[in-house]
C-alpha cells in the first residue's frame, strides 16, 4: 500500500473494532471473549441489550471493565483483567465452565489470532514450535466447542506482514474453525471459496486491502 493510500485510509482503532464486533452480536447470544483485544467487546454492548458474556475461569454474565474506583479485586476474567458482573450474572466452578464450552452451549467465541488461513484454520497461541507460551490454554476447547468462531485482530503485523494467509505457518489452534474475521481494515467472512469482504475501513480501496493480504479476496459488499 502506498503512502498516499495509507494517508487516505482510516483504519479502525481497537475500541472501534470492539464496537464493530459488539454491533454484530445478536440479542440473547452467549459469548466467550478471548484474551487480548476481544475482551474490549464487552465495553460496547449497552445495558439494554442482552448479551451474556462468558469467561472460562468461571464467570457468566460479565459486564464492561470497571471504573478505577470500583474495582472488585476478586472479579477477573481469564486474562486476569478486572471485570464487572451484570445483573443476573453468576460464578461457577472451572469444571462447569468448560462443560458449557465443550457441551456446545456458547453461541459464539471471539478470539485474537496471529494468523487465519483462507480455509478457516487459526493460529493464535505461538509463533514457532519454540515459543515461550506455556500452552494453548482454553483456545482449542473454545474453537471446537463454540457454535461459531470469530477472530478480532490487526490486519498485518507491525512490520506489514499479512496475517490473512493461504496456509498458517504457525502452530495451529484449530482446523477450519473461523467463520468471520474483524480487522482494523475490514470485516471478512470465511467461505468455501475463501475470504469474502463484507465491509472495509473508510477511505480504503479493495486493491489496497488485497495488497495487504496474502490470501486472495472476493468483494462481497452489496
């Protein structure tokens, strides 16, 4: 992408990405938010909408992040961030929390990722076989157990390397699991034919988006 095109485009900020994801979650869904930037999605669901957020450490009914003067040190999500509990929310044992995941009771999981392949493969826990990450955590369970998996991530790495690829080069979390990807540049569905663009950041051309994407894109905008 040229410097001129970069200046014209307006990539979404992370809060804007979170608000975009929140807007697309239907009323009444049970949703797990993965560690990292997906946790901000809970900050953008208004109180009048019923979306029940789940955290695998045993919280059901999470609300937005608390104000600094209203922190409950005992109430955290799986990423050890302070959270709030919405009216009707509850706590449960770790075993019961994973029973919800493995039992197919979550409508959606939103995870971050290092790479997503055009067939829906996801790599989100390590960037090599010798990575210092201790383990994949609950991501494999969530990718396999939730009814839908969406990914929320930057479109490229800091040095401009595409993260939407033909095939993942990093250790995989799950095979053919991702249904939709939200980046700072676009919203894309994963289909049998590959990535289909549904929305793009203001001022960005389709050609410029393709230039920052390894996998071939199809323009599915109405």
